[in-house]
C-alpha cells in the first residue's frame, strides 16, 4: 500500500469516529458485562491479570483478523501480540462508549495497516531458493471452517486488494472509512475491491 | 447505456451505493442481459460467502507470554521525558527519512547526523501547524505523539543511550522540518505540495517512534 498519504493509520484508534463501527466489525463479547467492565477498568489501572482476561476473551478474533489481513501465519501471531500491546498502551484512551471488543478490533486494524512487513515477509517465503513448490506445502492449514478455497484465495491476493477485501466484504467497513484508514482515495479503495472480487471469482471458478 | 457501463456500476449497486433511479435502471438491464445478471449473481455469492466466514480462531500457540513480558515492562511508567523539549523545531525533511531508515535498517551502515542540541521551546507547536494537521484529518497529533513518547519513555532503560540519542535527534529534525513547512503553509495555506510534505513528515515521525518503541531490548 505504498500509494497515497497514510497519516491516519496510527491515529484512528483514538479518533472520534463519525459513525459507529459497522455491525459486522463489532466483535461479540462473550464475558458477562459487569465482569468485563471490571477487567477493562482494572487493566486500565495497570492490572496485568485483568488484561490477561481481556486477552483470553478476545485473542481468537484478533488473531483471525490479523491472519486474514496479512495472509501469513507467523506474522499474524506477531501482529496479534502487537495489537494487544498497543491496546494496553492505549487503554487510557478507551472511553467505554463502545464495547471493548469493538475498540480492540479497531486498534487491531490499525496495527495491521501500520505494519510494513507483510509484503517483504510474503515475498521472502514465496521465493525459496531453487524450489518452485507452491507456498505453504509443508505448513499445516492455517484457516478454520468450511470455506477453505475462499480463505486460501484471499490469502493469495495482492496485499492491497486483500486488506481492502477483508475490511469491506468480511468486516463490513465502508469505502469512506477504509480510504481514511489506509490513506488512499475512496476511488482507490473501490478499485482494489473490484480487483479483489474479480481475482477471487476467477480463483474460485477454476 | 452500454453493457460495459452497467458492469462498472455493479459493485456500487451491490454495495447499496447507487441512486434509486440508477439502481432501477440496472435492474431493468440485468433482467434482459444474462451476462450482467451472471456478474451480479457471482459477486453477490462471493460477498455472502465472505460475510459468512468464521470470525474467530485460536492462534496455533499461546501469544500471552510474549504480550505479558512487554506489558509488565511498561506497567509503571507514565511520566514524560523531554516531550516539550522535542516539540522544538527547523531543518530539511528530505534527508530525515533516509537517515532514519538507514539507521534502523542497517545500524552498521547508519549515517549519523549532527544536529544542534534541542533548544527548549516552551510554546509548543504553532497554530498553523495544528490547523494544517486538521486539514489533513489528523486531529490528535499531540496525543498520538505523546502516547508514543510515553511508550518510548517506558523503554528507555532497555535501549542504549546511543539509540535514544539517534531517535531524539531524528525526532527533532522532523519537528524542525514540520515547523519549516508550517511556516511556508502560513504564507500559502492551500499549497498541496506542502500539505503532502507535512503528511510525509508526520508519517515518518510516527514511524520513527513506532520503530523505536518496537526495537528489541539492547541493554
Ligand atoms: Zn449487460
């Protein structure tokens, strides 16, 4: 995503956003409301155990979001860790007017979008010396669920198209918001989504 | 309207972004055009599949230990260090990125810049600078920066004095560049090029701080 000006990426997590997070982007909260509120509050005051509770409740959603957006298992692990660390650092700015999980989702998206490693990492793996086997032959299947073909095809998309597809079609973000998050024009976001959908349909049809 | 022109509107149609009249026009068209009807059906199917994907997956290993280690390290520190001093400012933005990048990418080949020691400017960033950031959609520049500085502060005992010095020097250079740009923007507020320069300087500054915050412990 080398084009455009992406100065918003880092600041979005604390931005007063113009509209609530789209419904599908909101992660469902599993814990009891009181206990969760309590652990958010305690974590904000430096209670690491309380933060671990928040981690346990949310890690599977954070991890899968990272994995889909970056398409690389070990990078996804690092990014998920980074997201929690960032959340810890920013807990003071969490105002509680949205669910913690919704706020954490946004922090995670920002961490993934702010990361520059995806492309380099993937390229390094795609070109093992003198070996033309497809990527990940040896690795275990990283994705859950039934729609494996779709998951694998998403992972194989070019980086820009993949991130925008995941944000728009999986997470339910709107182009306007994606454009602002990534720092590209809305038209670019639309064009990338179009490209992603086209490539995916082609991949799934073959 | 030709088939091709309708095809270009199918994404907008499916994402609910077409005006009512246009949406109706497209519906009329696809009723009589199997190719466009296929296109709509196929994108719709993909979109529904995507929306129905699972939303959670346990990571293959427990990520908590790595988080805990870093979280515990930053637990107590909430103080500032030199955040006012480094809000000081004046220099060339172009060299900054290459210096910073060179430093972090290959520390052996790092190009050290000599800068004058930061002069403490108590007044903080100028009105023009803050207004320009608002123009860029960055409304909480100072908060973001302060948060990152706090995070760096929390790590200062893990990083070598040399590293901290380079980070602070580069921060100062970027600050200075920003002030220069803000000064120019004061004369020519609509200047697109200057706004881009400012956005670039901002991005580099945040990037610099992030990299520093993420650097592996040295001490
Ligand atoms: Zn047609």
